[in-house]
C-alpha cells in the first residue's frame, strides 16, 4: 500500500472538530437496538464506511448540497495557524484542490495520482541522494491565470525555510521542507519539477505536489490577505466562491468555469456556520441536508426524521486528554496515565449508543490499520499512580498530595455542551481524587477552542486529533521535542532514525517503539477513544457519508462526485 502524505500540518486535521464531537455518547435513555462495533486489524475496511456509492450516470447534473460547518474563516488561508481548521479544510477542498494537488487517498488510505494536477511522479534514492521528480498537467492554472508550475512548489520552500528560521509567517514549520536542498525546473521546463533532499526522508511518496500561488510568499499577504476574504483568484478547483456573507457566516460555492477537470455533479454547495446543537434543529427544519448523529441524543432525535438515512461508519480520529508539560510535572502526568480508567470512560460514552471498540493504544493509528500495536503503558492502577508520586517526593496532606507546599491541583478544560462532556469530566475529577490529584472543571464554548489550543492556555484538556494515512509522519509530529516545548528530547534521535529508515516495515517498528516510550516516559498525549461516525442525511444523497480516509481534504474529488440520485 502506498502511503499518502501532504505536509506535517495535515496531522492537525480534526483538532477543532474533535473538540466538540470527540466525546461521543450521551447519558440516560435506552441502548441502541443496533449494536455496532469498530473493526480490528485484518477486517474489511469497506465495513467501516457508508456513503451510498453511485456512478455519475446515476446522478442528476444539477442540484445543491446544504451543509453546516463548525467554523468558516475568518482567515481563509489554510496554511495560516489561524485558518487551519477542519471546517476550512473541507471547504477549501472544493475551491482549492491545488492544496491536495497531485495525490489523493481513497477510503482505505491508499494513494492515487490525481492527473488533474500531476501526470508523472518518481521518487528515488541513488548513492544516498534522494530526489522527487514530477510533471504537472499543462492545463493546471490558478483562477487568475497564473500557471501551476515549479513556482507554485517554490512558494512552499520560501515560506517553510523562512518559518524554520523564525520569520513572521504565521505557520508551523514543516520538518520535511527543512530537509529540502533545492527545487528546480528540469531542463528549463517549468512544468517538470525536481526536488532534491539534503538528506533522505521517508515516506516521501506523494510529497511536494501540493501547490501554492506565489502571492502567498509575501508575509503580509500570507498572514492577513485572506482575513474575511475568500479571494479564490489565488486558488484552483472544481468550484469557485459564489457568495460570502461574513455577518451570517454563509459561504456558497458554484461550479468553476475555469476548472479543467471533470465538471462537478452539483451546481452549488452552501455551508452555514453553526454549533452542533443548531445543526440538529436546522436539519429537522429542512435547512441543511447532512448532520452528525454520533451521540445517543442526536441519533434518537434524527433517526425518526422523514426522508432520512442514517449512515454508520468508524471515526477517523483519536479522542484524548492532552497534558501541558509546561504546567503539569512529569510525575503527575505519568500518575494520570496510570490511574485513568479508560474502560469506564468508554462505557459512559458509548454503552447506550450500542457502539463497541477496543481501547486505543495509539495516537497515530486505528486498531484496524495494518501494523497497529497497542502502545499504552501496561503498569496501571491506583497503586502504581500513588507510587509514582511518592517516589518523586510528593506527600499526602488530607485528600491531596502536595510538594514544596503546593497542592497538586489543575484545571481540566472541556469544550461544548453535550451531556457526556459534563459526565465524563465529573468522573475524571472523582477518579483523580482517589490518587490524591485535584482537578477542577473549566468548560468553554467551541468558539474558544482554537485560541486555547494554539496559545497552550491549558493544563489538561479534552479533545482529539485526526488519524492520518501516514502514522510515521503523525508520530514525528506528536513525539518530537519541538512540538512539546522541548520535552522528550531523549527520544528525538529515535524519531530522526525513524524518518531516515527506508524500509516501511522497519520504519513502522521504530514508530511503535517511539510511541510506546513517549506514552510511558513523557506522558503528554493520552488516547482514550476512537469512536463512531454516524451521519443523518437526506435520502438520495450519493457518494457522501462516513468514508474514513476518503474525506474531502484527503480526496477533493469527493466534491466532484457527490450529488443527488436521479428520480425513477
């Protein structure tokens, strides 16, 4: 299987979305009659998707799809730290598929070349020198007429090189670009690109075929040029912006007459920014056509709505607790991991929904993926947790431990108003009290999540991350000290070895070792659940639904092929 990869920022996909839907379940009520279970390694992944696959000949050549989004803009530059949200990524896949570019992933995570952008691709390492060469479709151009060529690749090199040296670009540096020695046209052909690495990076297949308009190389434009302005003359894709209402947060996109690929089945797609609570009412009122139904309350409420299909699949995510190492010392983090009763948390989340899954042992892979290994620490329980604290010099004073005169007390940040958010947080508080750690609950609205996460303004938070098609790249994000304010430096050499290992099986073996050690020795990310992905949609909606790695930001062709079935 070929690994699909974009750039390191792909690893953050889902961060915003999972803050509100990462804790999926509800309290009270009866169990769902239809029990559904997550898949395990070796299972047929087609059982984890449900999107009513239809040939284009079965679809109308017209129509509108109305969707909700948890955030639209306000910065429409998805490479900007303020614009990189799950909502923006899904929307941009329709109007800026150049961001995904030369390769897309199917629902299994297998990679395919997208000939709308790239017609040839070759990666090789000869005498220790790694190169990537590819040819760009001569029809490919941004909407303002600027050709998509070597300069659209050099834009990334300019920005990421500057970002690595501390420039003013509001972007997270990308390690793969830090190892690029040169980007050049082959024999003067600007549509034939050669990237030479200063040292090998694996996996590299599919890399560097994401395209960015040269205008973004200007730091001022990169940071502020797309604030509340979806300026799609700098993009390329099957749709273009039809209307943007910044006050009501409604974005409509329509077919792009400058698109050189297959025409979309739909005439238009409209996104409305709304909370998860508002989504359900909007669906029931006929205002949108597709809505999440992964909680017991939403499932029960939406499954009875007329003309509705409930499509069931597995979530492409890992819910977790994230512990800020700048605010919570290592012994407390390790005690938290040892004491956490994840089995009980899963019962609170899923029992009444009828969903069953294996406890996750990875931040980087789903249990159904080939090569998955349970990397969660095995020395667990109250006694283990209290011993960790006492060996580190903490002493009990009343109900809680103290050290240097300070009580071991931290806030846990939660997002959203789903009942399970409250119930699981209360359970966590009680559970940590049993090992002498005081937690207090601070609940915030979903709108505050991005700022809290980006500023690291938390001690412990709930949330989650998207699972990517490249677990090695994911591990190289989560488990390097650069990501974690310098914590875990002892493991950086292992991560470097992982990224320079060419054999994929050996690389995955190193990845599992890195993750296992980081979860045990550094204890920042605590995986708790993967979860279901249930969606309610109007009957007749085709080629859209739970689709694992076939999501629009991995496969922008979704927006070309989604549509409404013809009436018989």
